[in-house]
């Protein structure tokens, strides 16, 4: 059989159907169905029951998925072992980091590293979702978290604080409003209006919900209302100001992480040292103490 077909079986089991497998593999439904059918023909047994609710793995299908998972782990281990033998300060290096942080903080640092190490080819994946460093989807992850993945190694390079920000024009309007009717922009992944805000602005109300921090920063700049943002972003934006009378608030820390098998690879260790040192220099800005 074509052992590559087992990958399609595994992802269909993992994601509970063809749709999830197709998204994970970057192909269409028909391709997933065709590769599963090929695996079933080669093995001579059904791997899934086709039901109205979707593909449900048979016992043979679960066995095939476990075998595929073992192949996947062996392949990833081999890739890491080979990468760990690489002693040159050259070659590809893939870094994942939140796209807003790349835009506002990291881009100049990446540029300085690329200038210092022109033989290293950087690929930057602007993402907040977790990538699998064990599978070499990325070599280094820069993450905002209070509980980073325990399977990775690295360091906390900065603690963070957040504050309530709005456009400078909105802050001026708010200061002249006797009713203190603050318009709140809620980030969907956070709590509703914080108690500290309601204590000072009891008439505050949510006027918009957003699920993306890039969109949130744009809404703040447009003067649509106020919201919480990390100090490194809010204080660094010339169009924004802190809403007066409100305290700093906790915010998850900055981590630089990699896989244990890769931390000694020269280009990876050079990058993690460079980025960690650069971010540590910004500790006051991350903590909201730079203004």
C-alpha cells in the first residue's frame, strides 16, 4: 500500500470527519475520501463506516490510525535528530509569533537578526494558534502565556501589564462627559467590562465585540470606544492614550520557546539568545513603566 494514505486515515480520525481532515491537510473532501478508499482497498477491509453523521472509524480504522501516528512520531523524531546535527549558522529557521506582536514589536528585531546572520533564512508565521514544534511546523515559538506548553523548553523574557486605552480624541471627549458614558469594545476572548472600569465609569456599556486584536487596535484608533490592551502596544501607539483614573492590570508573560531536541542547534540557539536579549531590553515597556 501507499503509506502516505495512512496520513489521511489518521487526520480523519483526529478531526472526526472528512471536513476537518481536509482543512488540516490543505486538500478537498474528494481527495481525502479517495485516499481513504485506496487504503481500504490495499488493506482489504473497511476503515470507516459511512454514516449520515459522517465517517466513523471501524476497529481496523483505529488500528490504522495508531500505526499512522507511530509513523508520524518516528518521522518527526528523525527530522529533529537530523536537524540537531546541523552545526552551521545557516539554513532555514521558522518562527511563529502573534501577528500583532510581529507588526508592533518584533519586526525590527527580526530585521536586526537577519542582518547579523545573513546565511539564516527566516520564515515568520504570524499566528496565535498553537503550532506543533515536535512536528517541525516551527522551530521557535514566541508566545504570550501564563502556562506555556510543558513539552517545550525556553524562558520567560518579560512580564506584562495591560491598561485601558482609547484614541486621544475619545479620551478628551470622555473627560468632558458629565455622565461618564464610556463605550466599551469587548475582545471576545476576555471577560466583559472589568470591575475596575465599572467602578470609575458605572455607565459604561459594551458597544462592539471583536475577536481579533488587530481589529481591536483599529477600532480604538478610530475612536469607537475604549478597551484593554497590553502596555507595549497601547503606549507605543501615538494615536492612543490611557483612559485616566484606571489602574494597570495583569497580562500574560512573553516566552521564547523551542523543542528540547533543537535548542542546541546553533542557528536556533543563536536566534533564541538574540530575541530573548532584545525583548528583555523592553521589559519596562512590557510592564507599562516606559511612559
